[in-house]
């Protein structure tokens, strides 16, 4: 499923809980992806769902998104971060890791 509005995504998630979430930093507003991640992390129904954040905002808008290890990811409320364009093999590998799936 794909959503531009974080609240629409949450509503859908309440009906159908996902195994993994991939969100962009920029959804309906500039930092909606981070706000969305925080909402997910604070809702007990969604605890433990891995979140991957992808964005091209750091290149297009000059944002300084610096990920410096696990602590940075934890503070952002995400499990992984990718700049666009995303290398599909790296994204799939991270998804497999987060879902505890065997490597191909």
C-alpha cells in the first residue's frame, strides 16, 4: 500500500497490521515521515514493526540528515535509512535482515 498522508496510513494499519514499513521523509509535509515513525513507535499496537526511512530530501532540499550508527536510528525512531536513489539489492537485504528472513 502507498499513502501520502500519515494519518491515512495509520488508519489502514489499524485495519491491517504490516510486517514492515517503508516511509519517505517527505509525505504530506516536510518531516511527515519522521512524525509518522514517532506515532508508530508510541502506539502499542505497532511495537516491533521495523521502519525503513528513504528520502531524496537531503539532496533536493539541502537537509542535513546524518545517520551515525544505531543511536541515530534509535533517536529517529527508525531501523534503517536510505538516500534515494535506493540500491534495490541493499534495500532487499535490509528488509530480509529486519524481517529475519534467510538471505538469498
